[in-house]
């Protein structure tokens, strides 16, 4: 149980295009999902926290207009990187907190974004 | 100083050896996570601890709340255990954010 999937697992796009990444909790409902970014040889950095049905809370320094987050259902959150640039190339990881299980987070497998 | 410190940063072992990875933190916590990240990036949640000890197969995780310290042990290590092991803590006080250590890169040689 407690499986989180991400789609796609990798994506290559041209500079200026937008890319959508999906995060799904497959066998549980997640009131809260988290989006992280990881640059090579660095630890995960929290980008934003999204709660189902409400606006995401972004960490300091993360542009909300560039990284659009939608958490429209209890099993799906999406991150859209708008007008992507090469510096947005990174590994994006989501995690999901099961409803009622406040301390737990289950991580997705990640999405590797390469912007040419 | 990082809120979460892991040691060692890098660890090389021979197959079969007993492995210990340490995590110290400086804040009061409500939970501590041990995560495994394989080359290629995918993260697997190994344990979530708030007290005591947990065991799953060859993996054992312990936490000492008073000393603000946790250890991850791997018994009878195997090359497939080679990965980065990450400690992350959730602070007390309501925030859901995890604070991550920098990870310990483990290489187990056959």
C-alpha cells in the first residue's frame, strides 16, 4: 500500500515550452501533497505544499507563476513548469500525506526534466 | 549548521558487512524519516519513527529522542543496498515540512 506515482518519469522539452508533471496517490487519499526539486548531488528542496481544493503554499524564492500547482482531487496534484528554461532542468519529486496520517509522507519516483 | 546532520557522508563496505548510518538533529521533532534513493533518483520511504526501534527485513532504525539521534543499520549488506540514504525530520509545532539531511552515499562491493 501507500504508492505514489509520477508521470512522466522523464521529459525533454525546448526552452519556452510548458511541462506538466502529475503526481497520483494510487491506493490512498492525500489531503496534502508536496513538491520538491533536487539538483545533482544536492538534497531535496521543498518547493510548495498543496492542499486539496485550496491554493498551494510556496516556499520563499519559488515563483508561483512559474511553477503552477493544482490539487484538484484527493489523489492527484499537478505541477506545471511554465516557459521552461535550461536552469529549470532538475529532478522533481512529489510526496503525499495520507488523509488522517499526519506524520507520514510517501514519495513518488520523481520526474527528470531536461530543458534544451 | 544544518538542522539535520548525517554521518558519514560516504561509506564503502564489503558485501556482508554490518552498516550503520547516523543522523543527528537539533530541533524537537514529531517524526523522523529514513529514505533510500537509488541511482536514477527514485525515492523509497524506509521508515517513519517517532520513538524506539523499527525493523524491516535486514534494515533496522532506532531513534533516541532525548539525544536527538537516529541510526539506520543494515545487516548482511548486499551490493543492491548501494544507494543514498537520507534522514529527514518533521519539526514539532505543526509545520508539515520535512527538513532533509544531505544524505549518506553507501557503496557495497561484492
